[in-house]
């Protein structure tokens, strides 16, 4: 069934849509591409005097038009940024334009590893390795079970399926565009444009892969939970090693029946006790037991939220540096720069901040990051000996009063707690439920809910009752999220 599905989608798209002519740079027009085609044709005859003169003339013309087109493209986008922020109040267009201007070209790797791990540096060997890799990737013969791959019957109700149709539809809708297709040769755009029929077929395929007789023993608040999933990312939960091995084996066997494979490089094991002693394998390869891994863009670690916050600080600093031409441009007003900073830089740091457990060290690092951003924006050097208080006032003048970065994190976490408390889904069960067992010996680590009690000055049971009243909780959030004033000393 999957083979017929892939062939039908690709052939229909090729016949109706065709293929788009690629452009390496956004300012290149079709007229310039036509000139490049003429130059390519003249290159064969440039050994003669007449052919050389014609090739040289058109080459100069192309270079001149390329420079002019690039300069015009940059000027037009700079005008769009200022007009969108200052006059049209179209922030979305402004932010998209900034990303276009600050996007850097990724360098092409000059070395590659062979199948055995040997480093290849010669050009011909690198080309041969890429040919070998692409041949294995795109010419792979489906090895699924023919009985399973046949057209399935839809006899079950949607509510009884482990994977709902709405989940598949949301996953397809969230696929990123412009990405390379996999072994099925179907890009994300075709799946998104396929309509209801493709969603129905994908729902059946996903449920057939996941359905098994596995029953877990991990219970939170009286509810048995065997997995957490989002699109093709699955987080399996097990109480012991044997149960985990059984879960992995069932998922591997069922996936292979549909011609799919579990990536051993991306699949990791993590435990909250000692390391796993059993040898759990997928496709003949043992899975690594790690202390931290990235799931849905966030780092999950047995050390708490410190690794994730440090990673977010590094990503935010990189984005701040990438926008250096915007900060130095005097044609863009300071108010527009502050808005760009909050939307393009601070937003990177705030991703999934609702899940963080804030310690005193993490809070100090968040305040230091905020000062670093504003000093870079205002062009303040550490040699000028300007205090944090003066820096904060300088950033508040063009945009008005706004919350500190730490206050924003705290408010988001409190609001999310209130939202989940008023809901009735799996997130509420995990947040308020308890599990069997106890803590390890030694000093207890700070828990996520400890921040809620600390900021609200209420017991956990009292916060639950307060969060059920939306208006009362909203007032409590505004009153509780007050960050202590920063020290007015000089920060380098």
C-alpha cells in the first residue's frame, strides 16, 4: 500500500505541477538566469577571438547586473523593515525581512567519512561516497510484510484508535517546507496538499504500526502511560529493563512490517536510577544509555533545567551576534531595534521556558543575558562603566515600560500552570499525579512545583484551588511575578 501511495503522489505532482527552476540567491531574476544560459553556451566557443569577445562582454554584463540587483534587493528590504515597524504596524513582515537579510551561507564541507569511518579528502572519493550513500538511501527496496502493506480495513472508530486522526492532521500541517524528501521521495508540500484522503491513509498506517498488546506498568495518578508522542517523535516509558526491552522490540518489529526502521543514532535510553545493565538492541545495534538528550527541541537532563537554559543562552547570544548589522544601522530607530530584539532574539530564549525549574544560579544567568542583549543593542562597552540600572533605563525610553526577562519567564510558567490546572487532559494528570517510589538519599533537588509555591506564597493545594478561578489567578500572577531589583553595580 505504501509503495502505491508513494508512486501515485509523485507521478501526479510531476504531471500537474512540474519542477521549479532553482535559484541560489533570492535577488537573481529569470532574465539573469537566461543571460547565464547564454554565457554557458558561449563558453564553448570562447577559444576563437569572436567567441572570446562575446563571452567577455556578456560576463561583464552579468556581473554588473548581479551587483545592481543585489544592492536594490537589500535597499528595498531595509525600507520594508522600517515601514512595517513604524508606519504599517506589520511586525510579521518586518521579522521575516530581517531573517532574509541576516541569513548566512553555510560553508560546504570539504571532507566526508567513508562507510568504515575513514576520513576522505580527495574529490573523486568524496563524489563516489556520496553516490554510494544516495544509491543506498533512495534505491532501497521495501522489505515490509506484503500482508500488512495491503489495503487495510477501517472498522474501528476514531475515538478507539491510539493515534487520532486530528493528531496526524496536526503533524502533517506542522511539517516544515523546503526540506529534502526521504526514502519515499515525497516532500512535505505534497502531503500537506493531499487533502483528506492522504490524512486518512496516514492515520491508518500510523495506527497499524503502533498497535500491539503492550501494557505498561508506569502509572501516574492512577493512569497507565506507555508513551508520549508528537509526529514521528516517540518517548516510550517503562518501569523496568524487561518492560523497556519488550516495548522497543514490539515497536521495532511492527515498524519493519511496514517497511520502516527505527534510527539507532537518534534513539537513546535514559533512566532515573542506575544505568541500564541489559543490552537493548535495535537493528542489531545496542542503544546508548545517556544522562541527557534533546526531545522536541529541548534538552531533557537528569541535572534539571541547567543544561537547557545554558543551551538557550548560547543560541540567543548567537542570534544576537548574527543581527549585528541591524544593531549598527543608524537608519533603523532605537524603538524598532528593541522590538526586533524581543521578537527575534528573546523569543529564542523563551522557547519552552514554562518547563524550567529555576534555581538561584539560573535566575542570575537570565538577568546577565538580558543585560548583555541591551548593552549590545545600545552599543555600550564594558569600558564605559555604565551601570545595569542606567542600561535598563536606556532600553525603556524608546519602547516604554516592560517586564524584565526573568519576570516574563515567571509569568509564563505561572500562566501555564493555571491553564493546565483548569484543563482535563494528560498534562494535568502528569502535573498533579504521583508515582510510586521515593527520592534518592541526599539533598533533594528543587522541583518544578517548588517555584510555583515560592512565587505565590501558597501551598500546592491552595494554588490548585486558586488557579481554577481564572480572574483570581490572573491577579495572583501579576502580583507574584515581581523580580527583586538588580544590583546597580557595573557589569562587563
